[in-house]
């Protein structure tokens, strides 16, 4: 009898060991998950303290108040260590926590829903290799009544369409891969698509630009002045990989995305994204741009000659890859001038990436120039050398100052 019991116990132990070994993620799955986490730029939102990656706690400001990103480390009490694979997949693809409560769409599950189950589990596999950190993050600080998570049932019913990315059989493999990344894991539309009153994407205006925390995420469609019509696939790929190209430099929130995400992605994935973005059709028509008055242009030219010409040259050509050119600059000609005003007021720091390690600096002029002067020089560079953009007022500059 003892021999029989011992054999049974040994068998159960052996089976348990085999099951545990089978459930361990493979090195390939972990490596794939790492690449996906980088493509999704998860660290930017879920890391408040660089010494504690993915431990959450970073405040995410929204038009409805602040939300604190949750802990993604495998801590069992405050992170995701006690979650099942099903819990993780449901959270990522449907925005529902293990306790049945609903996440807010500041967590971009409306995009992540397009991901495959294998990819979601690879992400979980990689996150499980992180050091567990005990970090119970703050509760959301949202204006009434948005703090009631039960309202998300109605929001999801109105605005959330769950479902996997559907490949287009008439497009190339690269285009479909780019679509999967841009509209899914990369959640590009979360910043670059205008939102309605309830914070949901205006799908009819997809990728036509949106203001985010005082910056303007520009159009990604093929609009002629302020979109990507003049950019080639190579231009887009170079920008995503290095943070600059011969047409523009990244700053603000996009610089963070490039440093933490796209500069770390594979060449094939970045090029696939570029192919997809270059293929986007033009969205809504660009508004007609009424030229500033002659006196306004002269005032702006005076400011430009004193403060800008040394780096950007009299013809605005600058020094590509060092000082961005101004003629034909898509972001500069955006209907919304927020990003241009931020750069002039606060200055700019060219990001460094492995592909572009040299730095560049532009000083801020918030203290040296008045609202009227900044408005004038902004109008000058937005409407010279063939550029055309709506006029900027001193009041807009004053508002941008208050957002510092």
C-alpha cells in the first residue's frame, strides 16, 4: 500500500512539474513580448520612477481630470502577479479589470482590442520577467460624474467596437503589418485623432490631428500642407527611427514616443508603419489660410531677422537633421499652432537616438518676446516661402503661456 501511495504521489508531483514547465513562457515568447511592449510604448505611461520600470503611478492628464497608470509588475498584491492569462487578455482587449470593473479609455483598449491573443500573452510573458514592485497607485482624480466607472458601460456601448485587426487581402503584407501596429498596438490615433465631448475618437476624422496637453499631434493623412503628402516612406521611417529627418524634428510628447518606442523597433516594423501611414487617404479639407496683413508680416520678419535667422537662414532652409527647415514644414502649417507656440516659448531639444546621437538646441523666447512679437514671428514663418496657415493672435500666445 505504501508503495502504491508513493507511486501515486510521485506521479502527481511529476505531472505538476510537467505542467509548470509547460506553462513557463519560452525565451522566444519573452523576446517577442519585449518587442511588443516597446512598440506599444507601455513604459512611457506605466513608469513614474525610472528605477522601477512598469510600476505605475504616473499621472495621465485628461480633459476630465487625472488618472494614475496602474502597476504592471508581477507583484501579487498591487501589480498583475495574481492575474490569469484570461484576466490579462480581457483587460488589454476589452478594458475590464479582473474584479469586473471598467478601465477608462485613457488606457487605449479601444486600440489594443485589435491585437491577437498570442501577442497579448507574449506581452504578459515579458512583463512577468520584470522585478515585482509593491506600488499601490492613487485612485483617479476625475471631475463629477466621470469618476463613476459604471458609466463606462454606456461609453463602451456607444463608442467601443471590440474586434481583431482585419487584414486587407488586396494590400501587401507590409501594409497589413503596418495597419496592425498603427491602429492597434501603436495606438497612434489616441493622440492624432480628434475627440468628441466624451473623449471618444471622431472616426470620420481619423488621423487628422488633435491637441494633447498643450501640443498639437499633427495630421498623419495625406493632406497637402499639414499632412504627410510631401513625405516619402523613407522620410516617415527615418523620423520614427531617429526623431528627425530632412523635413522635421520631433519634440514634446512625440519625442518621448520615439525615444521609448519607435527608435527601438525593428527596421521591418517601422517601415511597415511608414508604408501604412503613407497610404492613408486625405481626410477633411484644410481650411483656407487668409494671409496676415503686410504690417504683421513685416513685424514678424523683424523678429525673425534678430532671433531666428542665424540658425534657420534667411530663406528658412536651416540645416536639415540639425535645424529643421521651415519651408513646406507640415507641422508648422497645421491649423492648430499649439506645437509651434510651445517651441518658440519654451525652446526645443533635439532627441538623441542610436541613429542620430548628435544633439541640437533651440532656446525659448518666452521672456524675451511679447505675445505680440511671438504672434508676429509665428505668422511670418507660417506664411513665408510658400507656406500658408491661419493667422495666430496675441491672445492665443497668452493662453499658451498660461499652459506652462
